[in-house]
C-alpha cells in the first residue's frame, strides 16, 4: 500500500512539474511526457502513450488534459485521474484569473491601460494563423476535406452563432462517414462491450446544467453550462476553442470586448500548462460585476466546465476504443470533423482581425509574429514578452515624446 501511495504521489509531483514548465503547446507537452513519464518513470510504455494521445485527438476536449488524466487512470483509477486533472489545470487557471483581474483593474483605474497590449492583440492573430496553418497541413488531405473546410469557414464567418458550430461538426462527420468504403478493413472481433457510467455522467451533467440554467437564469449556472457545452464539442485543440469563445462571449453576450479577448488569448500563449486555460480568463471577466469573488468564481467555474467533459468522455471511450475504431464509418467521420474544425480556425482569424484597425502597426505585428513562430526557435512566452515590452515602449514614447497616442 505504501509503495502504491508513493507511486501516486510521485506521479502527481511529475504532473505539477509539467504544469509549470510545459511551455510551447502540445508538441512540447508530448515530448516532456515521453521523457518524464515513459522513459524516466515508466508509468506507461511509449506505445501506450501514442495510443492514448491518438484516442484523445479524436475526442472532443483538451487533448493534453485528457492524456494526463488517462495516464492517471491507467496508474491509479478514477481517483488519481481526477487528482491529476486538478493538479494539471490549477497553475494555469490561477494565472489566467490573475491576468483577468489585472486587466480589469488597469482599465478601471488607468486610462488607456491596454496600450501595453497594443502589439500583443494583433500578435494573438499571428498565433491563430500559425496554428491554423499547422492544423490544416496536418488534417486536410483530400478534396472533400478541403471543400468542407471552406464551407465551414464561410458559414462560421457569416453565421457566427454558437449554436451553428455543433451542427457544422455533425454535418462534416456525416459527410465523410459516407466514404467509409475507402477505409481499410480491420480484422478481429467487432463486438462492443460498453460500460456506460461515464457517458451517463457526461450527458447527465450536460442536460442538468442546461435545464437549471434555463429555469434559474443564474449567471454562474449559465456560465458553467456554456463552458461545459463548449468542452463537449471542441475537436482539434485549444486553437479551435477560440472561435467558440469569441462568438459566444464577445459577439453574442458581449461579456468581453474584442481587445480584452485578444489580450487574454495572447497571454495564454505565454504561460505553461493547458491551452484551454483561456477559458478561465473569459469566465473571470464574465463575472467581474460580482467583485473579486466573481473573478474567482467565474474562473473556476469556467475551468470546471471546459475540462470535465473531455475527462468524462476519455474515461468512457478508453474502455472500448480498440473495438470502436475497427468500424470504418467511425474512422471516416473523423476526416470531416477535423476539416470543419480547420474552417472554424480560418473564420476565427478573420473575425478577430475585423475589430482591429487595419493599420501598418497591426499588420506588421501579425506578420512578424507568424514569421517568428514559423522560422525562429524563439519560444512562445518570449515572443509574448517581446510584444508586451514593445507595447510599453511605444506607449512611453507616445505619451512622453512625439508619437500619436492613438
């Protein structure tokens, strides 16, 4: 028993270390997990890691968080999995809540406070364009996928309601599932043995949150429902979350300004841990009217809402994935889902640029950010720091010397 508890404690310590050092997105995260949890600790084999990561890639939700939770599940069952989830998301969640509080405080007390973010707001679009390019080259392989991507981009731009996105994902999945005959056949027993408990948990909370929100109109309940629904629909990682959050909380509900959202997204690129932590920033600002308690409540509610669905779903599917993936329509549907997600990314880049002034400074900030990400070895946090320092310097020159403050 002591040995098992010691192993659990060691795993949680490794997860905490990852949560404060994993800068640079999912590729860097995977490399660190491979080095620490496979080669150094031997929690799972390398083959098991790639299998778990592939499974998490095809499920909605945050891939890195699901991978961490799934490893914890393999080592110590649900209890360790939920503990590892908490340890993994806590540092990034706290950092983004603090960022939200500081941004709001500066705006309330210092006129033109967001001038320091003059460059990192357009830089955020550079990050999205880079993520879109990487995602498109990875996922778009056929003419059908290209057409679905363009269709999704068009619909997402002109009809950017949060209720359109799940319909697009469903249409994309059905469209390519019809080509299942092109998928190679897999031999073996296809009989599914399914334990439904985690599915019922996921679906039950989804329905309960929606019903309670509709009946009570309580903002904290509605906020949880919003993020839980988004967490249940996001395929393709943190960058795909951006159009969902922007549409729902900036365009639709107007809880945040476009400038606040872009600033938060850029900051989220410069901190370690899960990229879905932008949700805590959005949630905190959505409840700013309730004071400091509102910031904390909104941030933690958003974190719970966005991270729990993917965790429930990975626990549900992991038990029968080996049988499910033998069905060709299931594998074929993934192509359409991924293509639609890419289209949403294209629309997000344009929608986020639209409120910005199309001047030389913004365009140069976007282009330079993309070029640094594409061709340099500078880490994302360092690029963000450069942008913040450039914004501070520009603001100082604008107020102290001869540059126009606008």
